[in-house]
C-alpha cells in the first residue's frame, strides 16, 4: 500500500523541491520519527517521474532494507548496490556507501541526477566524499535528525543550505510520537562526582567501563528494569560491547529473555533479535553503537542509557529509538545511569543547528544546565518549577541531592507498557499512518482473516466500527 504523506511531510517535500531550484547541496533536518524515509521516497518518485536517475546512500544493511521496502511501496523498482551484486539499470538505486565507493571509479562518467544521503551527519567520511567528488554535477540532498558531529566539523563543505521546520516536541504534540519521561538515577549522581577523562573527542571508554561494571551500578540497572519495565520491551545502550554482554548475562540470570546485538554478529540473528524484541520473544536487547540510528521497533517501551557521551546527536538518537507510538503505549521511559541528561538537557528542548559545526570539547560541556526533580530524578523542560509526577521541586543543581527513583516507579509502570506480539507490531505500523489511511491498512494487514481484523481494530480503539467496516469491504470482494 502506498503511504499517504502526512501534511508536514508534504510541506517539507515541497520546500525541498523549491530549494533544489536554487541550491545543489541541501541538508534536510527532520526529527527522529518524523518519517524521513517517506520524504526520501517522494524525492525518488519525483526524479523517476522525470525519467532521471537517483541514488540513495546508506551505511547499514538495516537502512538499505528499510529504504528499498519504502520505495517499493511507492510503486518504484529500486535496485540495491550491495557486495557481490551487479549494479542494475534501475533509475532508482539504494547503495551501501562502502560498496559504491569501491566501484565509483567505474561509474564516475555516469552521474545520477540526484544523490540522497541517509544519516548525512556521516557525510564527512572519505567514502562519501569520494562519491560526491566523482558525481559533482549531481543534486545532493542529505537527511538527518541531528546535523552535528562529535568531532565538531560542520557539514558546510558538503551542503550549502539547510531546511528544518519541526522539532521533536512538535511531533509529540501532533500525536505522531510518544511523550517521554527521562529519569536520572543515584548512579548518575555518582558518575557526576567523578573527574572525567577525555580520549579523542569523547569521554574515555575505559573509565566508563570501570564505572558501569561496579556491582552497585549493574544492580541498579537490573533493578530499575524490573521496577519500570517488568518484562516490557527495552533497549540498553551499553558503554561498550563488554558492558552489553555483562548486562545481557545479568538480565538472563534475573529471568529475562535478553540478547546482545553486535555489528559483527550473523545478520540473520541480528534481524531475529530486532523482530523478537518487537513481538515479545525477547524482553530486551543490549547494544553498543548499533541501535542509535535507523532501527524502528515501535513497541519498545523505553531504554536504559549506560554510555556517557559528549555528543548531543548520539543522546537524541538513543532517545529517538523509543518514541514510536504503539497500541497500549503511553509515555516512553528512558533511565539515564551515567548523566547524559545533565549534559544535554531534555530531549524535547528546541535546538538550533548549524552547518558550520561547533568545536565543543567534552571538558567544555557544562553540567548543571539541566532541570531535574530533586525527589524522583525526572528531567524537566526548562521553565518547569514543579515535577508533574511526584510534586517535587525542580533544581538546576543536583550536587548533594539524593534521588529516590522508586517514588514514581509504580505509576510509570502502568503508564507506558505497550501491547506486544505480531498483531501489536502490525497495529503499530498502522498507527504510523494518517487516520484516513488506517482502515485500508487494517484490511490489508488482516489478509482476509476476520479474527485478526477484529484484534487490529480493537488495538486501534475502533471497536464500534468493526462490523461496519468488515461488511463494507466484504461486499467489495476484498475480504473473505
């Protein structure tokens, strides 16, 4: 089924087309969950309608599969440039950037009319630059939620113009993303007291590993999962692969079904882990640097952050992974064990981005700019003077306070727990669509089975329409 774009997606696309008349290199900024793949598909459809070729560059297999599927839903026939596969003559191509960069010298004389780059904050890498240099005459459009790099280098050498229309809070207010509660913890307060070492452009990984493997910090992680999630799907963003393996082992000891997702693991098993987290076969997964971009699991109830980073982009990517709406899911919950929230503030704060970059060294990032509840540790948007969860006072200075996260554990557990299972995954995908498209999508995902149709309609809170819609489509011969 071809997806009807949301109004803001159509407006964004229209802005892009207008901008392409004046600019050859555009950075398009849409928040995580804003549907950038839909807008990318619309661009492919636009170029294809003019019989012009366009390549989409991605850096992970999951992103490639996602783009190919979305483009196909628009009636396009995308080719896939991957290792071991010949490049086809399709006008629409989705390419692994690593593969294309190795072949670009043979293709440099056949530039496409357009190049789309997914997650374009990576575009300063040499693999991307070799492609841009070879196809310098092509229109270039990069998509990202966070156009800021950890090394401080701007994207101005790649893009000359930026388009940004919405922030994450706007999508929450429109009902397209879940609200979120971010909680700091006693461990985060302890981490704040430590003088942090710097390695390269981020906080020292070895120091973090030593901190998070402390018995108290590990125990807090397992305990908080049980308190707030109690079996609901959760992602742990680990400090390292070793930390992920340790947390996975401890979760299994506690009786939870858990796996570590790694970049070098078997691709089929990695896909199994994502699918199993979505349908309830797994309670959670631990990940280091793998689920911060492009992985959509709408039924995920929340996450636990165990990696301290100076990158606001990475912090927002962590939280963006758990904001998809899903049946039964109220507020997503993010538990911060290392104090990212003290550095970067609430994920719904409005942020200004620049193509020129900003040299922000980790040691220069000031703590104390965030607003938290001094009783339960909940993170607030600036301006709040009272915690809406426990009525505690808010403070910009967490020095010396003691946080009792358990104050709100009971009520939050009831607020966020989503439905899981195959039907919940299908219903969550339907909920990503506009209201006007949901009936047709429900029919298609029911595959003519009345019982499945009933379940999906109930999950979408459409019980009173079940018989009416079923009869309507049965008479039309679409359902058995």
